[in-house]
C-alpha cells in the first residue's frame, strides 16, 4: 500500500497503521545513534492496543537499542509476557547492549539470526539493486557456514532458517550466498524529508 504523494506528513500512529501482519521491517540505528526509537515504541504500543501488526520480522544494520530503550524495552515486555506473537524474529548483527533482546534469543521466543554488520550492509545494497542476495567468501568455515550454525542463534531459527546461507560454486570457487526476506517497510530516523522520500539528518546530534 502506498501513501498518496500529496500527504506530506503523518503522525506516527497514522503512518504505522500501513504496516500489516507478517511484514518484514528494515530498522536503522546503531545503539541510539540514528535509531527511530519513537517509531519502535509507537509500533509496539499499537500492537498492545489492537493486537496488530503481529508476526513481524526485523532486519537491522546493527542494534537499535541500549539497555531499557528502543528495541530493548520492547524485548523486556515480550520476555515478561512470554509473548511470541508481536515479533516472529530478527536478523541482528549485534546484541551486546540489549540484555532483554538476548533473553528473547535465549528463551527461544523468536527466530534469531546474526550476520556481521558489513554483510548486512552489503545485503541491503544487493536487495535494493534488485538482486536476490549477497554472494561473498566471508563466513566460510565459521559459524556462518551452513555446514555449521548458518548464522542461527537459537533452536527456533535453526528449525525455520528464514535467513538462509547456502554454499555455491562459481568457476570452481566456493562462495556463501546470503538470503533473507525482502523488507516491506523501513523505520528510519531523520529530521526532514521531501515528497520524493529523500531524508536529511541535519538537526540530529549524530
């Protein structure tokens, strides 16, 4: 569903109402730097009030959280309620500053995958270019290799493998092929935008 071009601005609750159940969300943010915390919290608030959207899958370029803030706050609520409905899972390169998101993984409440930050950044580029995923040698013979854990962090992820890494051969050389669901929506923090969707962070501290 597209937002009509003449609607220059929307309140968060109105804009987030376009996100459907089972959507894949790309979410920016490195801890709280450039993290769209307001949108993350409003999205969870909408789920709490209406039961929707649910079964969301997040793909992040780093970690949109610090202890008690943004995704970590949401993860705390989900852990305490043992709720596996709001989040289906996520692809997060780093969980170190989010103790409650770590607990989501440990308690097997969501599918959890972790690729390196660089891999995710290049994967976004490949998907934006219309390609199916990222082909690289990075990860061979590591925990990312599908002959080992394949990037899955818990049992639920190992069973589902929504984010899949495959071995392929090109000109007799072995590569890894990284695939994940294509995002339906993106949560991005910015100061202003134009009607074409170009974003500026000119008033942001970082």
